[in-house]
C-alpha cells in the first residue's frame, strides 16, 4: 500500500506530501497547493443558480470559399459544419463516471457538474448539489473546486459516496499540465463543506465504491498518449500505487491511447474502451472489455479468462469488435449490465472525426454479451459524433435516452432528447417518446444517476454550440413525459425546479 495524504492530517501536508507529483512540476504544484489550501479554509461558496459551463474546442471543418477543406484560419467558409464539439457541456465528458448518485439514507440525489459564474463567462467551477426527494427542492449549488481561470470541461468532476455517507468529489485534471484533486465532504450526506484530500495526476475520473471494501478508481494518465490506470483504497486516505490497465500499440508505434466508460454491479466492475492508433484520438476505433470482481486484484475477460495487465497488443482476448478493418470510428457513451449480469455498451460509430454530412451515417449502437458471444445492433441514426446519451436496463426493458433528433443547431453537438426502448434484450429498438421539443438550444450529455429514483432518473445540459451563452440543467422522470429545469437564478437558499410540461 502506497501512502496517500490522509484527510486527518493538516491540510498543507495533505496536499504537499502527495506521492504522485512529477518532480519536473514540483514548484508549480506546490504553488498551486498553497492556493488550494487557502481556498479550502474559506467558508463554503455557493452560486445563486444552476449555470452550466459553455465550451468550444475551436476545431472547425467544412469547405472554404476556395472549395478546399475549411480551416479555422479562413473567416468566410461557404459550408461550415461547426465545431468538432461545443455547447453546454456541464455534464461532459462520457469518460467522467458517475456524475450522480441517489442516496436512500439521505433521500437525495447528489450530483456534480461543470458550472460557471455567469452566462458570458468561460470560467469553470466544479459544482455539487442535490435534489431532495422529500421536498422536491434543490439548494444553491456549492463550489467544490475553483479551477482558477480554466474554461475547459475536461476538468469536470465525478462523485462517489462511501459507507459512512461521506461525499467524495474527484476533480479531473488535464494531461500533465493541470493536476486533478480528490475532496471529501466534512459531514456525511452534506454539501456544506469539503476537505482537500490530495492533488495528483489524473484525468477522466471514474470512482467506484464497493460497500465493505472501498474504492476502485479507474482513470487516465497521459503517459503515451492516453493510457488507462487504476488504483484502490479501503478508505480514500491510503491508496495503492497507480497500476496500468491498458496501453495498446500497433506494431512499430511509439504512441497509443484509450477512452473508457465503466459501471459497477455489486462487487463487479466492468469497463469498455477503444484504442487510438498512433495516439491519434481522431482515429479512435475498436472495442475492448475487461472486468474485475476482486477489487482490482485480477482483471478478466467477460468469460472469466484472467488477463495479464497492462494490455499492450491490438489483438488480445479482451477485444470485443474490430472496427479498424471497417474504417469506422467508435465513440463510447454509457454502459450497464443486463438482468443476467451481462455487460452492455451504448456507443456511436461514424466514418470519421469531422462533423457534418460527409461522415454520415452516424448511428447509436449497443454491443451486448449474451453469455456466449458479443452481439451488436443499431438503435437509431444521429448527426454528430459527440451526441451523448445514457443507457438504462430495468429487468426486461432497456431504455436509451439520446439527443438523436436534430435540434435547433443541426449537425452540431446535441439535439432534441428522445427515448428508445427495447424489449428483446437490445435486438430491436422502438422510438417511444420525444423528451424535449422546440428547444432554443441543443441538449446533450444525458446522464443517468447510480440507483436512480423518481423523478430524477436522467439529467443533462443545453447550450447553443454556435455561440457563447446560457446553459441550463435539466432532469426527467423515467417516462420522459415530465421534464424539469433547474433554476438558473436563485434568490432564496432553496427553490423548486421548473416543470417544463409534457412534450
């Protein structure tokens, strides 16, 4: 067991005695550490409403005035297809898991998101709040971590709850340029104050808490270029050393990479991931699946074959599908387990990374294991690689909530949210409801809480991908017939979300 700073130590020691800070960045991190400690001592900071972060990657594609492929340097494109991704990204990314958890003990759904001080500010605040199922109200949301000028929702947080009811917030860093952070609430089931536990290199945090055992945390480090790691802890204070899960390379390549999405069922944690040939995220392809049932001691394939980690070969027993030979990109969205405990993945495939019609058709798909083999089926078409939704499996009914209908900003990230159902274990899908309609802004990144409870069974953000502006947060019930918008402005300490009516 490698020592990680304890939450019971003085805060300066909590941060500055961390074991993962790269020596090359020690001066920078110590300076950041002192700043973070000072902010941790300040009174709890609340924001007067639910304001989601707006973001643009700034990578545009299409045809320019000369008929050649459009680049951001050209000011007058004739057929621009918009940014690679942009818009209201408060519930971004698909690699941040989970973003919400229902607590039966507290009768609250706790959730985290990327916020901002005002509609015209590109300034990230890592936020936490809850929906109180007893009162139907939400409080003013709390700033867990101020990113001090960062505007990038890649630094959004994830959440976990331990056996004692303490809330854990894992704030993502970005590569090796910006560190990540772990926080624990000062009081069980309370957002009224957080203690900084550690500062370290971590991106795309995916913490899973197993009752009676502790944490299994899946995350990414930029070691070549994006490789998958895990660590474990019985209490959040003492953590194992980082252990590499996957760093696949094609023969002759010095770089590679992966994106993943994971889920837990009891003591079992599974993760699907793709691969990035030569480290190029714009060529992401293929699908792999691994799982652990012993808290990260052993990783296996879906049929129990023990794997030697890290995985480094393109062809290995964990590979689910070969999309590289089909020249298809793969964008992971969400995963769940079916009633028999088999893993299921929701994802999008397309012909390339550029937005716009040239890379159609794009389709939401599921891949599922039936106990013997992997089976793939299509749910519906969509118009953007970064359209992101959630997958919910309840006994015999499988539900996909996805922004697959073209919204007010077509061929940009997001759209109108729709619900598809399958009653034959994902073999066929039927559109059953349009959840949002006549929206002024695209909706995107529809997330499902852990152990969802009515009416807060999915939540997401909206935003106009073409221009900086307001981004609101929403949630809906399991039927999709009732949608609520969280208050953008709040005068009192508590408020009821606005019911948006039935579609």
